[in-house]
């Protein structure tokens, strides 16, 4: 896969990582059988998308630096990496939220 392709896929996966948890949370508002705690099952998916976005962005930027003329994938790689890191931060904060909830339930 070319550097441009990797950079484009890193942006797509970064967007998926960033949007996975908000969409899962929004889905709880419109479902009778789907509670907010069930949205926690989307955390590993968001984390996987985030890691994949960061890895692809890193490889795209490395390939861009390795070529003599450059492929022009530097900006897209940066955007993909930023979105991937944002998705990982959202997954981490959701994990902390679910863990605190479980601790509070266990204390009761």
C-alpha cells in the first residue's frame, strides 16, 4: 500500500475511533433495551480503531520521509494520527468511567 493510501486509511480509522463512542452513547437514547452501560462494549472497538489509525499514520509518514520527492501524505498522516490519539483518549476516559461506576456499585 502506498503512503497516500495508508494516510487516507489512517484518517478513516481515526474518524471511526473518534465517533464510535459518541454514536454508541447516542444509540442508548433511542433504544428501549440498550442502556448506557451497554455502550461500554464499544470501548475496545474504539481503542482498536485508534491504534490502527496511529500505526498507519506513522507508517505513511515514514514512507513519505523515505522517498526523494515525497508523496504529499504528511498532512493526512498528521490528521490521522491526531484523530487516532483522540479516539484512544476517548476510549481511556470511557474505561475510567465504567471502572469508577463498577467500584461505586460494588461499594453499595
